[in-house]
């Protein structure tokens, strides 16, 4: 049981790191940043 749990934990962490790396390599962080900036502008009434 404990060995299976450790394997699943390591597998999930590895997959998460891989997907984060792919998102960064693809430039996905720019989309998130742009959406955050526009949301802030709308909140304060500029956009």
C-alpha cells in the first residue's frame, strides 16, 4: 500500500512538472499575464 502510494505521488509530481514545463515553453504564461492585466484594468474602471 505504502509503496503504491509513493509511486503515485512521484508520478503525479513528475507529470505536473512536465506539464508546467511544457506550458512555460509554449508561452502560456503570457496569456495568463495578459488576462490578469485586463482584469485589473476592468476592476479599476480603466478598460
